[in-house]
C-alpha cells in the first residue's frame, strides 16, 4: 500500500524538478532552523543544573545605558 503513494509521488517529482527542489530546500532550511532554535533554548535553560539548589540561583544581567552627554 505504501508503494501506491511512492510511485505517483516519484513521477510528480521527476516532472516538476524545480518545484521539488524549492520544496525540499525550504523543508530542509525549516527543519535546520528549528533544530538550531531548540539547541539554543536548551543551552540557555541548562545553566546551574549541577548545583544542589540550582532552582534558587538567579542570574543578573545589566545593560548600562547613559542618557545625556558625557
């Protein structure tokens, strides 16, 4: 039954090579972007997991901006 889907899909891919290339390229870029976003988020949330009371540790980030002239 699976071959009933593969054979017509293969024929369509061979007839429409440009559209197939565009679709496969878009799919691969989308999947790779999703994986990169997941890896960045996983890395950001993995700080201080080795500490005993890691849920009680906070990270302070400061962005100093000065208004006016120096």
